[in-house]
C-alpha cells in the first residue's frame, strides 16, 4: 500500500502552471497566500494605528509580537535592533504563519518544501555578510575569515555553508516529516490520534519558526560581535602604541 | 532532493518582497506607533515630574507664607494684647482718679456736714449749757451769772501783762481810739463804768467805748479793738467739750 506518493513528498512537485522554465507550483501559490494574509492583515490593522493609550486588540497583538522580536534581537545585538527587525521578523512571521496554517485542510506549508527553506537560508546566508560589511566595512569582514590564521579560511567558509544547509534541512525536515507523519497516521489511526499530532505540529511549527529566526539572528550577531571585538582590539592596540 | 531553481529564485524574490511589504505596512508603522507612545508617555512623565516639582515648590512657598502669616499674627496679637493692657491700665487709672476725686469730694462734703453738724451742736450745747449753768448759778448763788462773767472778764483785763497791754494800746491808737465790747447779755451801767476804769488803768486813756448786745457771743463778753480781742465766754469750755465729743463721734464712725 502506497501511503504517500513520491510526488507528494514535496509541494514543489505539484505544478499548477508551467511555461518554458517558468513554473508555478503549489509552493509558490501557498507562499503568495501567506504573503497576502500577512500583508493584508498588517495593512488592515495598521491603517488606523493609534499612538494614544487606547488601542485596538489587534494592534495590541501586533505590538506584543513586534516587541518580543525586538527584545530578542536586542538581547543579542545590544543596539540597533530595529535595523534587523524586518529580516528576522519576516522570517519568523512567514514561517510561523505557514506552519500554523497547516491545520487548514488542503493547505500545504511552503516551508515543507526544501526549495523554500533553501531560499530562506540563502537569504540569511547573504544577510550575514551584508549586515557585517554594512556595519564594519568589507576589509574587516573579510579579515574575519583569516582569523586566527589564513589556514582557517576554508573552515570558516565551510562553517557558513554548513550552517546554511543546516537551517535549510532542519526546517524542511521538521515540517515535511510532520506532514507526512500526519498523513501516515490518518491512514493507520484515523480518529483522535492525528488531532493530538496536529496540536503537537502547531507547537513544533511555532518552535521551528522561532528557532529559524533566532539562529539567523545569532549568525548575524556573531558576525557583528566578532567584528566588533576585532575592531575594538585594533583600536586598543592603536591607542596603546 | 530536487530543487527547482526558478522556484528557488522566486521564493527568494517572494521573501524579499514580503520583507519590503511588511516593513512598509507592519514594522515601520507599529514601531513608529510604539515609539510615539513611548515618547508621549515620557513627555507625560516629564510633565508630571515638572508639575510635581512645581507643586512641591508651591507647597513650600505656601508653607513659608503660612509661617510668615503665623509670625505676623503672633506679633499683631502681642501688640494688640499690649495695647489692650495699656488701655486697660489707662482706663483703670482714670477710673481710680475719678473714684479718688469722688471720694475726696465726698469726704470733703462729709467733713463740711460734720463741721456744720458740730457747729450746730456746739451752738445748741452752748445755749443749753449756758441756760443750764445760768439756771444752776442762779439757783445755787444769789447773784447773776452775768456778774460772774463780768467779774471774770475784769479779772482777765487786770491780769494782762505789760506786753499785751502795750499791744492793746497800740491797737486802740491805730483803730481810731474805738473799743467795742460785745456781750450776750446787757451790761448794767455800773459794770460798764468798772470796765472803763479797768481799761483806763490798765491800758490807756482817751478812747470811746461802745457796747453791743450780741447773742452769738455765747454766755460771754469780749473786747474787740482793731483785730485784738480779750474775752471770756462759755465758748472756750464748749470747744473743749465739742472736741472731745467730735473725737468720740469719729471713733464711733470708724468703728461702724
């Protein structure tokens, strides 16, 4: 008995429309859906924002979410948290909403596609040097790859690549496997147990979103702090001489 | 695992687009709203602190003013008390003076009444004494009381010392050589002659004598000449009697 077909292992395989190399599959469709929900909801809530003491419940909710994200970022970067909120916050919100919507029948989380997780991890991979260079300059950033000696350069590069790969596979594996587990359980024990797994799936989905966002921030922060420390050490040496 | 590179790039684009849209519609607005609120709260806190500081300053000023008013009140109260005391003393003094005046006036009036009373008493007593003595003398001896009085008067004239005689002489000469003899009773002609003789012998010649019947000279006879007087009357005795009576009455009054 075939529980899950190979095509269903990833929503990428379900192609809705195709023309030459342009392919619109379920992943892209549901990504757009999540984007529409996030952007539309944000617009609806934030079009009548109030800076007074009396605010709407939705505004409260969004303020709490943003405050938590800012707080988490601030703990790691110490300063300039608002600079990283768009990247980290969007990662968290997108992954979280994608994973939570799994409970809607027929919805397939875009994060269960490795293409999506790879794209997100690539964004982080690019963001780390982008923020590092934009903050401390190219030279300082590149010098970090040769610390403590040039021999470590390949290891640094491997580290960057491997953690990007880890980000990709961790999210993809968790979400995809969960969906498949639910699918299998539906076939084996159609009552009650899949509901418990769904609840567990919601928890896992939120945790994975948090982990992805926090790890991204950790990577960025580690690059920033390493550069900061090196920068500070150079300054101290200069002033000591 | 198969990766569709178009989908991969599309997802990167989608993510960047989502990031941009959320930044525009969510983060920017929410963060701005939160920051604005924070700034407003901070401003309110600052305003509240300023108001509190102002209130504390005003409370301090009020306390200071209150203290000043209290001190001023105390001073004014003291001044008013002192003024009232002074006024009271002044009024008391005035009243005391008035009372003293009234008392003095009353005492004077009392004294006058007392004097008038004793004068009147003396007059009555003298008359009574005179009448009594006269009656007694006329009952006891067979001669007129007037004779005795005249006898006594003559004895006094004869007993005058040289100095007194000289003074009388000078007085008679200075008074136009006129001598007046007053008596409470009529003096018979022989007795008038005796008096003239004694006077001529004792003092001087060359004067005219005039006899006046004056009931006020109580049971007596007196010689008046230009401010000088020689007399005998019951007045002397009566005065002693009146003095002793006055003393007794005053003692009685004080005891009462």
